[in-house]
């Protein structure tokens, strides 16, 4: 790996409204464009406990937990050069 290049993992959580809007197609193109490899992709129904123990937010946690648990979410694990920086662009 040349100096200055850093490979790392990143996580994307597609919220229930994103699943309803079928953003998967956009994400697949985004990952391909930025040369990020999808390591895993899972649909999951979160529990209130999982949200409260694992999600940080500036929103009211009870309201946000209820929203995230209202339907399925999709969790992507990706890998590539500066994955985290590319995911927050």
C-alpha cells in the first residue's frame, strides 16, 4: 500500500424510509464509483434495546428508536481506501 493510502471499513445504515424509496440502486453505484467493496449487506428489524445501546443521535432517542424500529433497515459493511471519509461526503 503506497504511503498516504489507508484501507478501512465503513458502515452504512439505510433507514426505513430509504428502503421504501429503494436507495439500493444509488448506493450500489456510489460504492462502485468510489471503489468500495461491499463485504456484507443485511436487512434487519432492529429492537428498541439495540437502537438505544448502539445508535448515537442528536434527536430524541425514544422517538428515533421508535422510527428505526418501525420497519426493516439495511446495514452495509464496506471496505476500501478511506472508506469512512468517502461515506460521509
